[in-house]
C-alpha cells in the first residue's frame, strides 16, 4: 500500500524531472510574515493501528506513539490529552520528487523487548532514513535520533502538526529561540534540532502548510511564513542534513505549560544528547521488569514482556492508578469531530478495562499497580455509589451511561487484593446499595442500561455474572469487617436463580436445546422480541438469533460449572455462529451481526451513519483468552495453551496486541487473516488478558477466579 501511495504522489505532482543535486533555497517572499488562510482544515488524528507506544518510567508526563513510519500522536500533559498529531521527515531533491516517510516503504522495529524504544527505517528515491525514539526521563521531551543517507545531496525537512489540548484548532505557531513553537494558552510544544533549521515556514493544514507548499513548489518553499493562528497550524523546518556530507541529527519535541517551558525542555534534552537519555530510559524499564517474576514457561517472551510494558506505560503520571484503554483513536473517533469532540475515544479510563488491566498486572507480579488502580476507582471515579461508564484520567465523567458490570468490577478487584479496610468497604457498600436499588427497567433487577459492549440495554449474562460475583465478594469483605452482608447475598442468590429465565432460550433458531443469548430486552428469552443492533447494521433482529460468549463470565466468576449442560450447548452454538479459523488460530466475533469495524472495502467505521453502508466487526483476540480460562476450569490445559499461542500470533511486528484481527475476507490482497485491523492497537485489555492466561496456565486455573463465589454456588 505504501508503494502505491508513493507512486500516486509522484504521478500527481512531481514526475518527469531528471535527478540533480538539490538547488539552493530560494529567497523568502515574505520573511517574518503571518500565514494567510486560517483556520485550515479540520483536525484529524492518525490511524489507530499503532506499532509503537512509549514513555519513561519516570514522572515525565509525555508519551509517544508510532504509526505509518512516523511519530504519530504524542500525549502531554496527561494520557487523555493528545498534544500533537504527527511528526515526520520529508525528503526532496527540489525538482523531481517530494516524499514523506509515511508515503514510502517503511518498517518499525522493537530492538529490545524490555524497552519501548523503537527504530523506524524508510526507503525512498535514492535515500534511506533511520529514526530512533525515546522520551527524556528527566524532561517533558520526545527525542528523535535521525540518520539520513542518500546517493546525492538532498533536502530534509521535519514536518510537525501540533494538536495541543487534544484539539488542534486553536493553536498559534511562532518562532522562539531557534525553535518552532506552538501554543494554545494552556500548553505549548517546541520543535528544535541540534543543528538548527536552515529555513522554515508555518501555515494552516491543507491551505499553505509546509507539505502543501513543498508539493506545490515541486520541492521548493515559495513562502517562509513566521507565524500562524489561531487554527490548525502545521510547522516545517529544514534540517542541516544532505545525506552525504552530513548524515546525523537530533530532534527534540519539548512540551510545557507555555512556550518558554517547552523551549527549555527541548534545549536541555538536546544538550543531554540521545545516548545518555536513551540509556536512562532503558535503565528505568529494566529496573522495573527486574522487580517482577520471569515470564511463565508457556508465554511468548516477546509478547509477554511487551504486554507488561504496555500496561505499565498506560498509567497516567499525574493521576496514579488511571490506566487508559488505548493510546489511539480508531476510525470515526479519529476523524469525525462530531463523534469524538476533544477528549473522546479510547484514551479514557473505563472501570471495566481498569479491572482487566489491574488483574493482568497483578498476575504479572505488580501488586502495587493493582492497588493504585483500586485506589483510583474508590477515591476518584465513584461519584454517587455507582461507577461511571468512563472518565478522563483526572476522574471527570465523559460518557455517562450506567453499566452494572463496571460497578461490580471494583468489588471483584478489592476481593482479589484482600482490601477489607473501612474506607474500602464503605465505598464498595455504596456500590452494592446502588446495584440493589437500580431500576433500569422500572424495578430493581440486574437489567443494565448498557452491557459490556456499551451498545444495548437488557438482561446480559456477562453483566449478571459480574453483579452476582461482585455482591458475593463484597459480602465476604463486609463479613471480615464485622458488618451484615445479608441483603447483598440474598440479591446475589435471587439473581443467580433467575439468570436462565432471563437469558436462556429454549426455542431459538440455532439449537433444539437451550442456549444463552447475548441479552434479552424483556427478560423473556423465548419471545421473538426484536431490536436494532446499531453500528450500521440495518433493520432489527430477533433477540433469539443474537449470541455471544459472554455467558462464560458465569463460569470464570464461579457462578456456574464449566460442565453445565446449557454452557456446553451454548459453546457449540457460538463456535458455529461467530467463530472463524484463521492462520492465527480460532477467534471469535463479539456477537452475531456485530457492525463495529471496517466497511467491506476497508473504509472506516462511522457511528450509525445512514450514508455509510454495512460495517463489519472482526475477530477479537481477547475471546481466545477468555476461552482459555474456561478450558482450564474444564480441565483441558492443552487447549488453553493453544489459546495463549493464538493470542500471541495476533501480535503486530513490534509485539503489540490489537482490539480486532481480520477474518477470512480482508479487503486488501496483501493482508493476511488473523492479523491486526485498523482498530485500537495496542488495546490494554488484550495485553491484560494475555498476561492473565499465561499465569493461569502456570497455576492451573484462572488467577482472578473468586473462590468465595465458587464455594457458595458450586461447592455447597
């Protein structure tokens, strides 16, 4: 795909001239002038399929991502706030071609599986580029080490698109002390090069930004604007590289509350140099991993260590315990400003994902991280008894629907951590009272406004399993604290007895024997009640024809036995209806008819758009992990080991695990089924599930299995 894009750019604008040495820079037509044409194109973000995600283990609040051969979004000052969209290199001979690294052949590598310090290599017309990335552990700076070699002298530019405050539409760009600075009144970024810039310009995206100007000028800048804004500004600076006589340069992206702080950070990191900063960066991660157990025998070492590092890197520095779901904005969340204004998308904190992350790190030996996650849930995220759908890292609610499994999750985590202190039990008791009093369908029951996929209301087996197990775990903690838990146990018992009546159909189309449904809208699983699946899946569907594997939560959480006949029949149904065998093993869709994914031709998902034809949810590697945990409880360790292998086979080239992988019909000929789609990568939940299954195999059963629940319901 990169090659075809490169050829398109050449054919469209630049083909025909012979290869000659780079000519001298033209004189600026408007030295020091302000760029016209604001505010520029709407801000969008880069695709969500990241191949790199890094930050220092120190308190420095800056994180970077890599995508498409370039530095993609950088986050600062917290993990809910993208501060830049992209930073990449542009190469031209000033006459016959202009090439961005994102448009040519490129690859991203992780040289050391213990350290999230990446190397990218790109090859264009007679040139090669190698870039290495770290953050300065002592400053708010991303450092980019650049090595550029060419057959003849060429021009090399750094192209930077700031998006301060997660917005990018109100930035101002201006020069300051040799840096290209962008600021929006509350934060700033400064781009500096060790050798300075020999020429530069700023402008508005899509109007007169540096890339647009270079393409229009066949590799030459005809304007050298000094300032721009407010708007979607883009900055361009020419490095003092030519690929022959000068081949190395260091670029610093410094961040701060204002221009002066950003410039000082960038300059200090340049003075320190890439080598010392990279050594300190690596030392921090090695020291962290040295304090944890070695990977278990069944784990793929590269994927395992990458998983630990990804989860640890996903914690905000200023809000301990706030782990985001992913440093990415898939599909419409990245380009549709109406869908995800400002902070929207996956760089938020979901209580459900936080439970997954905390238990994954707990399994890997980082108990302190799990404790911080629980403290964050209890002290920051709980507003009125229940836990919100998600929040920014500072605890501000963003999406506010009620998902009952997210109120149960802190109870499960607290039980795993043996947290029976007064403050913890007080907070969890408020959550339990909320569960007992919640009337989502007009009366108290585990009818949830949204189930775990955040799309439907109803009676969901996975949600009900979480609520039952959470209440039993809460009751145990209350008993230890000398309190009466009888009301919570009575509700758990009552709902356990009712779950089949709410969610198991005896007359559905997929089997003559009873099986679990994804959910029911009315608590009557034998009724042909229909509902709209959403996600661009037109029409309505009989609830008896929609299945998922969420019922396995009943087994994982000790509410039902692995050999339960309805569970066994439901497994046969979901395997037949929503599983696909790929070169990366067998994987499962979320549910029948899921539309949360790309269109058939690979174009992106957009939310419930009538002008967007059908979209298709693909396969989720987390379900291989959930199935593996079930198989351990069923006594089939070899099958569970195969699930761990299948999860690892879904990793991208740098070991990052995705939200979704392609099924049997990828839209691109070069794409193999079972490899990552353009969904969120890395997805913290997937990495957490991998860690949990790896340690569950080592210990013989799921590491997060709540024995107190199994004792009550299975061993009585």
